[in-house]
C-alpha cells in the first residue's frame, strides 16, 4: 500500500484512495465525509503538464519496468517472425510476445484488469523460474551443464520479484 497522503482518504466501502474533498467515492459511489483541511480543485482552467517531477521513485521504476516488458514482448514477436521462416511452426513463438506486449501496455496505462492478470501471470512465472533455477543448479552439480542456466533463472526471479512488488506498490492490485 502507498503511504497515505494528507490530501486523500480511504473509502470505507472499497478501500481505494480518493481525494480528501470528495463527497462520494469515485470507484464505488459510497458516501464519504470530506476532510476539513482539503478543498476541491479550483474551477479555473485546467492546465496539463507532462512532467514526471511529482512521481516518486517507485512510480518511475514501474513505468520503466512496464516499458521493459513492452520491449521484451516486441523482441519475442520479432524472434517468432524470424523463426517462422527458419523452423516449421516457429511462428507460434510470437504468441507469448503478443501477450507480453498487451501486459506491458496494461501496466503502462494502468488498466486494472490487465494489471491483475499480469500479477497472477508473474506469480506463475516466478514458480517456473524457481523450478528452472533448482533444475539448472542440480544439472550443474551433477556435471551435466554449466551454471549459466541457474544464474539466468536467478535473474528472472529477481526481475519477476521486483515487478510483483512494483505492481503491488504502484497499481495496488
């Protein structure tokens, strides 16, 4: 959960964070008591700024990780297209890339249902990565391969763990 901002309050109905001046929750329409120290935004002109100065480090890391996921999906699509010409049935490799691009876009644009699906997908991926690490190091211990497959799986575990933490912290799903 994010630290509570003094200008916000938690809805008693859905437990989401809403502006302190709100009379009703924007998510579940529950009645709220506006905080005395807050006031609604002025009715003056709304000015959009495109700055990331107001974002804390975890939100910036979330955006960077979402873009990394999007680029990795595009790389997998490219590999699938390349291997479609090289191997019979190699084009099927593009399907996980398409799903990864969709997940990256869902994270980047804060689409809640995609964030939730991505969270459970990453949990499943974490389980498989742990299995890959154990298997890779077991093969190394028996002299069947080098340690790189286990080391690569440890990197996957770290990346997936950070992604899950960022989704929990920033997306709050």
